[in-house]
C-alpha cells in the first residue's frame, strides 16, 4: 500500500513537473494560423526569422490551412467556448473582420496604445475598429489600378497621358475606339462577377451596407452606377465574357484584351509571367465614377490582417512579435516586396528603395511607388458583416439584368429582399 501511495505521489509529482514545463514552454512560444503557402505563410516565415534573430528563445509555429478551414475552425471554437484550442495569432480577411469582431465580443485583443495605427493606411484601420477599439495589425493592401497595353493604346491613336485619371465614361469611349481600330477587347469580364462592383463602390466610399450595418442599396448611387457601367460595357462589345478565373486570365495573357482592372498585389505576378509582353504594359489610377458624391480614383479589393486572441496566455508576446515586424520594420517590408511582391499598408515602407525601384517589365515605371501613393487615398469604409452573402445574391441576378430580363430597380428590389431574409 505504501509502495502504491509512493508510486502515485511520484507520478503526480512528475505530472506536475511536466505541466510546469509545458506552461513554461508555452509562455515562450506562439502559434499562428494562416493560408496560402506562397504568400501569407511565406511572409509570416520571414517575420519569424527576423524576430527570432533578436529573440531566439521564442518559438513560433506557423500552421498552414485552407482559408475556409481557418475560418471554420476559428468559428467553431469561438462558438463552443473552446478558447484554449485557438492559436495565439490568426489571419483574417478584411471582408470578414467585422463579422468576427462583432459576433464574438472580447475574443480578440485590442491593440490601441500598443500599435501606432497612424503609420498605416486609414482605410485598413476602419475595418478593424469596433466601439472605438482597434483590433489587429494591418497587413497587405488590395489597392487597385488600371493596367493597360501601351502598344494597343498607341495603335488606337492614344498616348499614356490619355489613360491618366480618366472617368469610367471615358474608359468606355477609349474602349470603343480600341476595339474598332485594333480588334482588341478593352477587358475580360465574368458575366456574374461582383468584384468590379465592389471596386467601383469602394472608390466612392460606399458599400452594400452603411456604417450602422443596414442595407445600403436603394439610395446607393455608386452601387447603381457600377451596375449601369458594367452593363454598358457589355452592350458596347468592349468586354470579352470569361468563364471562371483561368479563362479570365487567358484573356490578357493571350493578348486578347487591352486592360485589366484589379489589385496590384494579386495580378502583377500573373501579368509579368507573359514574358513576350514585357515593356508593353503600364499602370494608371483607377477610372473615376461620374455623378457620384465622394468619387475618387482609388480603391481596394481583398486584403487581410493579423489578429491576436484575448484568451492567449502569450497575447502580449504575440502583439510584440507582430508590432516589431509588421508594425515597425521597413526592411521587412522591403524584403517581402522584393521576394513575394507583397505591398503592405505600412506607410513609412513606401519611401524605401524597394518601392522606388523602376520595374523593367512595365517600361521602367515605379509601379510599387504608385501603389503606395494610392493606398493612402483609398476611402475608409465599414465592410459590415455580410459582404460575401451580398456578393452571392448579386451574382445570381446580374446576368438577367445584363440581358434586359430585369430592370435595375427590379434587381435592387430582389437583392434587398433576398439579403433581408438571409441576415435577419
């Protein structure tokens, strides 16, 4: 009996020692969840290496999941209260930030007073702020631009200056001339793709929802104008319909289209992969909406930011790690731009040599300096909680509108009814 008691006490002591070691180890370790091994994961690995060079005792484990899996795992754990199974740091897409922040109050650690948010593009701060508390460390930008083929433009009788700071109406006029004189489409476009609608709305500081989270459709001039313009492009025959991402990409890689409207971070590597087109591309500011209040030449599509869970026993260390790399280090941003083509929203980095470097493929244009100048002027908006639900409902209605099977007012009425049912 005494032997058993002694053995039990020995096991208990060993167990307590292991727990003690585990807690100690955990206090010096961080776990990160993210997606995309060639971009987000690789960039976080760079941040890890830079931080560990000065903090070798801090272990950082980076776990790669599909984006949908990150969101599903996080939502399931937050909903069930299993906070101890969450990582210390997680990447959240900007379109979903408000949904997580408001659905799970207290789950994420505010960083006011720890991160100097004045050093980041203002539009990124808006989407991670709730009740005057700001959460997250801003990461990449989806700042948009008008990519265009300089050779096609010149063949149609235009110069580079003719593409600078134009309106969407002028863009369509140029597209008609280009099609007539070169036979080339102005752009490829999926018939049921809401990305361009979002780009146009955001450029005027507008969204599917207002700052209070209420639907903003019937009196949303930017939203209406975006749909009208896309329909006009189809009717004018200046867009080549594309079926899916691969087909859309092939429109410009094959040389069938004159321009692309997309985010600089996402599309530049694909454009540059067409080696035979080197020197034939340039980038101009986004066309501007006419007849719309607060319209600008600057917009965004996509992007994400880093968040720290309040339940993390290492939340202070997690914030310190993010702040020392993504929040302060210009050389870090130089490195990820050079190696990964990543454009962050950290304003001081935009003055570095990497951003000022002329890009030979684009005729020596300093495109990353341009992107940096533009992202600081993107209007600040609140994406609300249901951007993707609004997107899916809109995409289901767009073909009927483009084919004159419903009016714009009918589309808006059906869209509003569908969304009210989904988000009530």
